């Protein structure tokens, strides 16, 4: 069992809302900063902490898309995941291993409450009152929000189409994919790659037909480590400069994209609201393909399946869907038709959350939506939740995808770890100075 470095015996009682990767990182960071594990509660309805959306998979074909050497759970022990996994620094491990690793760092004294938090109310005594889905209430000195992303996105062409077992709206709902020979996938990004590999591995006769506007697949990591460029903020502090920085990199676009990582949040904050909106609308899809790359081995496997004719990728716009008894068919604007037994939506999730807690926090004006309605209104320099008028809460924090509107790239593990450890430092800094 991991030995915790107790810096102070803080009596602070902290609630973490959501026990996916962000919530689990927060618990690990809080414990290392000196908050006693018995004073930490993680509200998470799922059985296993650390899984959330991304790390619940049991499929060995689903790989991490960040190299092992960058995935330590502990900020001051950067080699920790490498040592735990005995894998080389530049390798891409199975994603299913990651929550096991994270849970190994959680003290057994932390209370895992299998409840949704439905309401949070700041109280006069500087505490926050939490209401759970069971109706029970409990008071905390601080709360950390880590509810992740919103619902799976639904494309326009499916709006108004009645639910059908032929349409898999949320591929990460924990249910196995239905059995069928030909699977249609709407979307050709990272989720598509996972779903396609799972479907194809089940039966050599299976095939996948994927459709998206561009028909572009995610880019892949190089086979050996690259050295990122080291741009400064003034190189990219407008959208025009960012575009010219990326275009100037030519073949070295990976080095250029990875080099932005340390200054991404600052860059995003210098952009005007119009620049942010334009970037997402016109450059977004290319950016995500290049920023979140698949492991080289996964790329090889996808290439082989395409060569074998088991993955067919189309570009185009869907104009109509026809749901039959045994088949589902998509008609494209060029008049062609794609048919299969099932349609899986692989276009990611909304950045705008619609869960009861978020709706309640917004309705009671404890906070508002983040820029572009992505995540929540958060002060990224402190991690504290902001009210609609810009006033800061003193004891409610938010991290991970909830910061996407303010920080943009806030979903990958290296960013989440950094945020969790900063929150823990901030929550314990008064005690530690004594
Ligand atoms: C399929 C996939 C693969 C990814 N692969 C990688 C990768 O290889 N490398 C990488 O760096 N990043 C990867 N990411 C990105 C990143 O790691 C995830 O976005 C990350 O898991 C975010 O974690 P989270 O805890 O914030 O959100 P989630 O994983 O969504 O977890 C949120 C949790 O909060 C709970 N919850 C929600 N509302 C409440 C409430 N009101 N009360 C109590 N609980 C609540 C939910 O049940 C859920 O378990 C991937 C993301 C996805 C979706």
C-alpha cells in the first residue's frame, strides 16, 4: 500500500463530486497535501473510482493516447506510472489498466458514496451543504467539482427520430455493443477508432462503415519520441499568429502542436471571444485530430483493417435516416446510401452539462456556463468557481473538462493532474505555512 506524505493534519472536510479521473486525481492530491483521507468524500454512483467515462473500458485494444512517461498520478514523482507498469516511457499502455493504477493510490479510508450530488448551497458558516440523490444532506468545508463532460452529442439528422435499439446514442454507457455484422459509425475520430476495433475483433466477418463530414481519421504519434518546439506566448497570442505558427511548422506539425501545451491555457485566455469561437468553428476539427493522436500500433491496425476492406471510411453529409426492423440506412446528400444492422454515434460529448447539479447551480446563480457554453465559469488561476457577476466562491473548485470554456484543453491527464495538485495546494496552503 502506498505511504502518504502527510504535510499537515488538516481537519478540513472535502467533498469531491464525481469519481472519474479528475475526482480521483483530486483525492490523491489532497491526501498527499495533508488532508486526512477520512475527511474526504467522493460522491460517485459508479462502482469503481478512477474509471469515469474514459477508463471504464475492458477492451485490451483501447490504448492510452498519451505516452506512459507522462501519466504519473503524482506531480512530484513523474516516473511513477512507468515504474508501476514496467513499460518504457515512450509506450502506449492499455487504457483499462489506468484506473487500477489510480485506485492503487487511493487510501482505503476515503469514503466513496455511491450517490449523485443534486444540490450545493453555500452556508453562512463558510461551509457548503450538499444534497444527495437519496435526499440525505451533509456539510463540507470545501467542494471540488469533477463531473466531466455532458451527454453524448446527437447529430441534427437524428433530432426528432424516435429512439430505436438500432441506434446506439451513447457508446460509453457501459453496455456491450449489440451483435451485428455491419456497424455504421457516425464520426471518424478517437471514439470511432475504439468502437471499430472492438466490433471487428468480435468476428472476422464483421465490418464497419464510418461517415463524417471530412472523412479524416485521427493523426497518430510518431514511432519514437519527438522534441516539442518551445514557442512563447507572444508567438501565438492572436488567432492569426497561431495559424501562422502552425502553418510554418510544415512536416513538423507534431512538434508545433505539442510545444503549445505549456502555454495553451494562457493563449486561450488572450484570445477574444470571437477568436475562440472562430478557432473552434474553422480550425477545431483539424486541431483535435492533431492534438489527440492515436498510438502508432493502433494506427497500424486501423490501416490493416482498411486495406482488408473491413473498415470503410466515407466523407459526406447525412440527409436522411431510415430505421427498419433489421437494418438502419443513412442517405447522404450525394444520393448514396450506407446500411448496417446498427448505427453507433461517435461524435463525442457536449461540453455543456445538463445534469441536475449543474442545472441547479446555474439556476440558483451560484455559477454560470463557461465561455461558448463550455463547462462552467471558473477562475483558472485559482480553480475556484465564479458567480455570474464574476465574484469568486472561496471553497468551491472545479477541474478537468469543466474548465474547457476558460482553459480550452482541459481534458487530458497531464492537464488534469496539474489542476488537481494546484487545488490541493491551495486548500492546504494556510495550514502548511504554520
Ligand atoms: C473514451 C476516452 C478516452 C480518453 N483517453 C485518454 C487518454 O488516453 N489519455 C488522456 O490523457 N486523456 C484521455 N481522455 C480524456 C480524459 O482523460 C477524460 O476526459 C477524463 O477521463 C475526464 O475525467 P473526469 O473525471 O473529469 O470526467 P468523467 O470521466 O466523465 O467522470 C465524471 C464522473 O462524475 C460522475 N458524476 C457526474 N455528475 C455527478 C454528480 N452530480 N454527482 C456525483 N457524481 C457525478 C460520473 O458518474 C462520472 O463517473 C479520454 C477521454 C475519453 C472520453
